[in-house]
């Protein structure tokens, strides 16, 4: 959720640059994490640091083809949310 004046247009300068956001997430995903939650918290922290106009964010991360205790799962996912205090 963006913190913006309702009178502002939805032009790119008043929004988040998604190409930049994708590059940020891709860079973070190249680092090895023990838990999906750890990666998610890191992404949320980076988003809050980089985009002061973002009030809150929700992220869902899924890892496909998981083997847990002999069970084969299509995927495992976590969803995390954060409200930023800038």
C-alpha cells in the first residue's frame, strides 16, 4: 500500500518502479536462506528501506517440489505482511 495524496495521478513517479523491485527480489533470492520466512522478512525489510512511500506490504513465497518426511508436496509457501513506520 502506497502512502500518497489521493489527488496525485497514478503516473510512474508516484508509484513503485516494479522493474527495480523485481531486481531487488531477484538479488536477494540468489542468497542462501535456511527458511522461506527468513527470505521473506529480508525482502520486506529491504522494501521498507528502499521505498519510503510504501506504508505496508504483503509477500507470498512458494517453493515448489518439497520433500518433507518422505512426503512429496507440490509446494510449500509462506505469506508475511509488514506495516512500515517511516
